[in-house]
């Protein structure tokens, strides 16, 4: 076991964990990092800097609902004949740490339970005849590899600190450093250092209630959250807490600029949905007319403002230019790499799916729970059935004897039968690939959107997953990774910009990649729904090369053909919806459909219902 | 006065059923159980109004609160418990029944004997708020045979579930859009009939289960089944507050609460009681509120113009407008009242048109404006 103080690098993650050790109300720390970065070693070493005997519970990924929440302890119940309650993992972590490795792989129902426990600080056990409340106030420490997928935003919203994803050092080199460090020092050094750190954190905890923050500082932090497009108001509280904890660690009684920067870095930036610089520029241009506090209270009574944070609302908020705020913005700009949106989780949040992505069913997937049911409608869960029959044996035997029925060892009635419920990713993923190039006339786009929207509606009803890829300009882009949020897909479609070339090959390639990834997550069937005129004019090379050689028509067609055939061979089904004007068509889209082995529809003729039917009948 | 009963006692009363014989957890519950006061919640007026109107008239049919993460959805619903009025029930009745309901239920049983109403004691309890967690199993929701009793004394006794506790109160489901399908089926069934029927081990139990369904969730995590969506009387939407000063005060209030919850509760005690009283007054006033035929016609026309199927839209608007008028202390429903609640009542009932880019709220406003214009011109 490597001690907290012996771990090399990952300074930001260490700082994050120290802040959490000082103020557990920060909820937790999430560390996204690549394989072999030592993130899980660090997370486990977190116990070193906590007071002794603080519970540290590691959550296994395949945890079942009753292990997580708690339930009847079977052995003890059978032994004593009384109902004995077993506390779940969540309540075992009470006043301590719940650690989840590979947080993004955690089953979504488990995520929901964790979210629920975090918002209540306790677990409600309402199952198997039990009705209990178990305290479950814990800090959640999660590590994961972003290439496995993202963590559900709802959960991240309850966790105060998200360590910004950092570029990876070479894993072997790091290991070597660790070894070297370990070799040159003895256990005593480590112990001394740990003791010092623990003392340091204790002192900070004592300092915590004495740290004060000014209203202007709070205002500046909130302004920053708004500028970064962070959703929700809960995050404000975390930001302020982080700044205060940072001051406490420095044994100061006032929050200073460094503390605020630290809070912004660890709480806000990873949730950013947009760049602050742009906002700043656009805000300087228009003259400021409206006074602040423009909102009348009644306005809210009747109708919620209909939109998410947008630039307009921002302008109105930006009225009071504040020295602190300017300083903050400068600080952020300095801290931020150019590609902030690539490091921020929020921009990738679309990768998460709701629990609808995993349907409970009676036949396949992972066993999660049992429920009363008909023996013929699923697999019988033997032990739960026996548990439910056990208490009745005495009375049933009596009744049975009275009725003069023959004696049997075990009396089981149909009420006892419990069948297994499995959790399974829903079967089909529809990948919509919408041609947004200049050749898609606007009205076509509208029609195409209509078709997609009705397909989406249908996909929702059938609990399928949808992904959305648009292609225009140099390359295709995933607008919505596999998810079940029809809402979001619609929204993405609404704002889909058009214009530029038609990188058809890139779309096919990206779609295929998406399909492959989805398969590793349990998707069994994938269908492409291509909405295009089929006239690709940008080759794959443009994806990697900013100044590609101009590909000839033949090369382009060959590329598309090769890809199409591989995709077909890979078992991906396809529908091509042709958007080309009749008199312009040279049969590109039908050819594409043929190469993909898919069905072809001509949009102006096709009714939305027909397309839906085709999509569902493959 | 029962209304001044201390907070702690109320919480305890609410929990007696859930915590029976589990003293340890019950004690711990009390400590962590202080909810942020309703009257200290900043903004989110739409959600607060929806909840209050449902207290005034539970027949409105509940409220669905959907919106952004971290905007205080569950905090607000859980805060509701402290401003609820009191109801009268037969003392100790698990189903919270009134004397009449009790008599009807008990005498209607097989072999039920007539009961003299004079022998029944009644008690005042706060309107129950029952939390239905996502992991709940069907037997706990609907109730089942008490296994302990069966084991120890061989008696088949019914152990009521959450639906029984929620009778005449509120049933709250956080993350309602993630609720397991088979539980949704149970809820739809019970919500439609107002009764819960359990058959197990040769005994058959039927008890009233009328409750105000309150659900909350974030639409991005998954969508709600259309049948369930339709069950909710009102649909409140909630978004991130962008007003800086409001957000500053949210942070400050929260910090104050976390530092010393008891002192904070004391500070808001007066306002909490004021609100509770205002709600009770509105409840009492409700039966005196009237609506003219003209207003009713306008409501019908609004629903028709918006192409809303069935009559649930009109019915909900009418009831909600009555409650809204009562809350404002007025006895005649005007189109102004209707206007203020129409979005809440209709937003989720509009037919979904995939090509429609206009927001449901805007559409309702536009039709309302048309009707109001017409009404003025006539």
C-alpha cells in the first residue's frame, strides 16, 4: 500500500482530496484519469489523511440493489426466525468514504441510489417487508477513465469537486519514480509525513468555521459560474465551500484570490459548457441599457422563462462590472488551456444515458432483483421464492392437513413465486446521420428533421437508444452519443447549422466507431438512419489533414463503397433517406443504400410512418 | 391550537409507521431530519405555487416538477411537510381514514360488525408526506402480510405499505422518470381507482389510497411514460436561476442553515406559520369560490383551440383557478387567475408535433392572448 504522501504527481487531485478532508460537505471528489495514472492508488490512500477509524468502503461495480441499499439478512433470518436487517454498502459508508473505481461503468440504477442517498444523507429501505431509514452521509470518491464513458451529470451535480482531466505522464516512468522514492526512504519518514499532513488537515478543520468570505467574493464566484455556463444553483454552494476550505488549509481567516481560483479550477471549470472569453467580448459590444433586477416577481408565477442560460440573459446579469470579477476572469483565462471545452466534462455530458438506456427485463442481462411474478413469464428466483414461502409453512401445513391433502415437504403457492429481473441495455441503437451540408436546402432540412423527430418519438416508446451525427464541412461530428434522451436529440436537431461540403465517408466512419463502442456496452443491434443526398465530396483524409489533396470523384466513391461494405459485413442495418431533388438526382443515394445493404426512401414521398415502420421492421 | 405543535413532534408522528420497532434508526432519523424551511427557498415560484395549490385542493391531481439539476426540486418538496395543514383521522388508523371512511371500511369487511361512531377517537395529524424511494419493492409500496407476526404467532396480518401511509396525503417520488416500470403500473392503477387492493396468502385487503402525486426529475436523464405524465394535474418547470443577487442569497441562506439548523428554523418559524395559516384560510375559502359561465366558456375555448384531448385539461384549469383565487383571498375566479395557472395545467397536455418549434408555454400564452382579446372585444 502506497501512502498518500508517497504518491508522485497528481497534485491537483491531491489538493482536491485535501479540501474534501477539510470539509466533507463538499460531497466528494471525482478524478477522471487515464489507465495507469495511479488514480485509484491515490483514492485509496485518501484514507491516510482522514481521522483513524473513518469508514472507507469500496463499492464493487456489480453490486446488487439489496447489497447497496440494505435488506433482509438471509442467514441470520433463517437462523433466528426473526427478520434481521443487513445494512447496505451506502449506510456502511456513513460518516466515511464511499469509493467507486470506474465510476462511469457503474450501473445506472446504482447511480440513482447513490444520488438519492447523497441528497438525503440517508437511505430509505422500503423493500421486502422492511421499512427503515439508515443514515448514509458519506463522501463519494470516484475515479474513472473517460474513455470508458462519462459519469451521469446528475451524480456529478452532487459531488463538489471534479479534478480537471490532465494529460498523462508515462505510466512506467511514474512507477519508477514511485519505486525510487520508496527505495530511498524508510517507513518512518512516510509515517512522519503522514502525521504531519494529518495534523495540518486537523488544524484546517478547526480553522474552517473561522474563515469568512465577502458578498462580493460570492458574487464573483457566481458570476464565473454563469459565464462558464454551469447548470444549476447547487454548484454555487460547492464553489464557496471549496474556496473557504482552501483558505482554511492555508490557515487564513479570509478567502483570497488564490482560494477563489482553486475553487473555480476544481468546481466550476470541469462543468463549463462554454468559453468565457467569447462571452466577455460579445458583452462589451452592446450598450448596457437595462437596469439590473429587471425581472418582475409575477412573471415567474405564470411562466417559467423558457430557455436555458443564454447570452442575452447573461448580458443583463453582467451589469455591475466588478474589480474582483475582472480579476477572476483574467485568472481563468490564464488557467484555461485553449481547448477548455475538450477538458470539461460538461461538454461531453451527452455521453451519459439515463436509466432508460438499461431496461429491466425478465430474460437477459445482469440479475438485479426479484419480484413477484408468474413462473412462466421469467426465470424463477429460487432463494427469494423460498424466503417468501418459509414463514407460511406452519400455517399452510395446518390448513393442508385440515383439507385432507397429502403431506408434502414444502408448501409453495403461486404467491410465493419470485422471478428474476435482469438489467440489460436496450437492444437497438439508432444512429441518425444527418447531412447538414450546403446542398441540403433549408426546406429539405425541415422535412428531414420532421422525419427524424417522429423516429425519435418512436425510439422513445420502444426504449431504444439514439445517437445523432451531423456531417458538414470537413468532417462528421457526434452531436449526441448513444442516449435515450429524445429531448436532447430534438434540441440538437433544432440548432443544427448547415452549409459546407459533404464529408459522407467521415460520417460513415464515425457512425461505425460509435456502433462498435456501443456494442461493448451491450447494444445488440445498430441501425444507421442516413439522411442525405448521397453526394459525398469530402474524403476521409480531410479529417486528419487540414490541407488535404483534393480527392477525385472516383476515390471518394471508392472510399464510401469500401466503408459501406465493411459496415454491412459488420451486421449494421441501414436506412437511407434521400433528400435530393428529383431532377438533380444521379442515383447516388439509392447506390449508397445498396452498398450498405439497407432500405431506401425518397424523402418527399416517404411518410414519416413508413420510415418508422421500416426502421422497426428490420 | 394544534397548528403550533412543535416541529419535532410532527416529524416523529410522521415516522411512527415507518420506524416501528426500529428505535435506533428512528433516533438517528430525528437528528438528520431537519428540512430547509419552505419559506426560505429563493425563487422557483412556479414550483412553490403548484405545490401550494395542490394543498389547497388535492383534487388538482398533483404536480410534476421537471428541470435542471441542482435547482432545489427535492429540497422544496421535502420542505413542504412543515407548512402542511392538519387533517383529522381515526386515532391510530394506518390508512389515515376519517370516521366515515373508517366505518365504511371496517363494517364493509367480511364479518364486520357495526361500530358505534361515538366509541371512535379522532386525532389531528399533519397531512402525511410519504417518500417513495426508487429502490422500493412492490410489497413495501402496496403492503403485504406481516411476516414477523406470521412467524411468531401464526397470524396472517396485513402490513400496510407506503400507499396506505400516503392516503389523504402526498406521495413524493424523486427522479420519477427513472422509476421502475412495474412500480409505475402499480401507481397508475391505484391513482386511477383511488384504492389499493392486495391479495396474498388467502387474505384480501382493499383500502383507500388517494394521494397527491408529486414527482420530480431532470428530463435529460430519461423521459416519463406518457400515461404517467398524463396523471399529473400540474407540470411545473424549473430552471437555473440566473439572477446573481438571488443566487448570492441562496448561498448565504444555505450556509446559515448548515451552520446552525435549529437557529435558522427558529428564525423562519413565524413565516412558516404565516404561510401555513394562509393555506388553511384558502382551504376554508375554497368552497365559497365561484366561477362565471363566461370564464368557463373561455377555458373550454382555450383547451379546444389548443387541441387538447379529453376533458382533463378543462377540469384541471377550473380546479386550479379556484384554488388560486382562494389562495389570493378572492371568491370569484377571473381570467387573470386562469392566465396565471394555464401554463401549469396545460403544458404537458399539448399534442406533440415533431415539427413544432414553438415552446408549449408560448403556444398557450398565444392562445390565451387571443381569447382574452376576443373576450374584451365582445
